[in-house]
C-alpha cells in the first residue's frame, strides 16, 4: 500500500509544480505581449518629443546650413553618450531637410526605407522602427527622427531567462509549503487506511463517518462494500447450515440401509434385501436431488444487476425447458399446452431462468392429477412487460400459506408428494435475478393453482 501512496504524493507534487510553471509561462507571455505594445507606444512618444526638441533648437540657425549640421551633430552626440551610459543599444537615425535639401543624416549607412511595421517582411528578421516627422513652416525645416524598437530581446534565451528567473528561484520555496499541505491533506486518508488495516477479517462493521466532505464518498462506498460482503457471508453461512441440516436425514438413511445390506446374511429374505436396497436408492436419490436444489438456490441468489446479461429469447428458453419436462408429463398422462406471443429478446440469466421454469413446471406436474392439463402462457403486457403463467389442476395452495411456501424448506402439512421445500424459494430468487416478480393465485374456476411471473418492461 505504501508504494501507491508514494506514487500519489509524487504525482500531486509534480502536478503542483507543473501548474506553477504553466502559470509562470502564461504570465511571461502576457508580459512579453504587454511590454512589446507599451514599448512601441512609449518609444513613439519619446521619438516625437525628441524630434520637436531638435526642431526648436535648429530653428534659430535654419538659414545657415553649416550651423544646422553642427548643431544637429552636437545634439545627437549628447544623446549617443547618454545612451551609452545607460547601455541602450537601439539605433536612432536623425535627418534634417530645408526646402527639399538634405542638410544632415546621422546614419547614412542605413537604407533609405526602414521597416516601420512589425508586420512588414523586413521586421520578421530585424526590429521594427517608429518614425516621427516635424516641420517648421517659418524656417522651412523638416526633422525626421526614426527610432529602432528593440523588443526581440525578450524572445531570446537571455530574455526568457530574465523573465522566468523569479519563478525558477521561487519554485523550491513554493514546493516546500505544497509538500506540507499535501502531506497534511493526505493524513485523513492514511488514517482511514490504518483503521481498515488494523481490523480483523471478521470485523465488517461500518467505518465511522468522516468529518471531511471530500472523503465522505470514499467512506460511504467502503461501507456499502462491507455491507454487501456481510450479506454474502451471511448467505454462505445460511447455505452451509441449510445443506448440513437437510442432508443429514438422507445421509443417515443411506448409512443405515448400507449397514443393513452389509450385515445381512446369505439367508436373509429376498423381499427384505429388496426393501433395504430400495431404501438405499431412495436415500441416494433424495440426497442427490437436495444437493442439486441447494446449488440451484445458491446460484439464483446473486444480486440483480451484478453482471451484464445477454439478450435472449424468453420464448425459446421456456420452450426448451418444457420439452425437457415432457417425458415426466407423459409418465403421468399430463398434457402441456404452451402459447407464446411474439416477443423481442430481453436481458436474461439463462441458468437461473432454467431453474425457475424447471421448478415451476416440475411442481405443476407433480401436484396435478393424472391425465390432467397444464397451461403455460407467455404474453406481452400493456405496460411493456411480459407475463409467464403456469396454470395446473392440482389441489392449489391456501391463501394463508402462499407467502410461507417461498421460505426455504417449508412444506404444506399433509403433503403426500416428496420434496425438499426449496422449489418455490429457488423460483422466487431466480425471478428476482431476471428483473421479475412471482405471485400465486387461484386457478380457473377456483380449481388448481396459477403461478404468475411478471417481467419488468425493457428499458431503452
């Protein structure tokens, strides 16, 4: 269990670190975009101000080209020295015209046209430029100042390192409290695991409710699982005790008759030997039948919805079991009449449905008078469900006992037919496993017994 907890803890820490890095990356992208936009705007404003300032200084000497050039060079030299001290590497070009004549160009090596837009083809490989042009109508001077916007440095390795430096250095300091928070957050989960680990294999009592809302679904699910396990264990105990109790009588009869056969001398009467042998066969037959019934009861006990059921034809399954029971009906001269509507396939558990039909048809044949008739019908219902009915001509079951006959090993007093008392209990549980219910009613004209098995409507 410890490796799984360590793995979960590691995944939580990695997830927390990844979130921090993603947030930092998103913040860096936002800063880059915002800085590029603000830098262009600020550079354009400063560029226009410097052009206006230069034009004001040159207006006093506008009619002397030599003094215009000298003044412009001195002013630009001051700017170059100032930017050098600030370690500012953006390029600036200043040009001055008067009456169409170029009087001064601070960067004659630069091309005539510079990329003034970040969307221009040239700006894809170099920085874009911003340009400011100012004119003095009185003197005829025109000052053009073009300034390089150096915003590509933010996308270089040094720029990215600078922008992520704070996050990289603060990541350990952020992961330390995250480690403490996650460790404390998993403590209640480890407490629940410790409670379960310290329990004995016989203790299936519910876990105490968790004070944490996030852990309540986990505790509830574990308690539901324990309740299902408790019911399953109780069912197994019931099955074992029922098997031991009910097999005791036939096994005792087998033991007695086997002992009698073993101790009988050669001069024993043949009739006595035949009687003892018949008792032995009867005990074996009863034990075998009881064992099959107990196993069928246990198989039919499974909770409905515990497995995905295949879509099967109910008519085909019922018809097959009636065909299997036909020889028993012929022995007693009982006619089996079967009528079925045209029905679509439905989800069914084949083995339990066989047990349902076998027990109901077996009881009907057993308790019907010789030469009687057994009517089996499979009909669709108005609500979309299906009804399977068995109507016999036997003695029926009194109303007061129709609920008790579904109890295990209960038999109506005074019955002459042999049996284990499990048939209807198996049928009831098999019906529940196939989303059906079973009822007992009087037969036609108050004669015999009618068993109704109602299957729920199909969903979807």
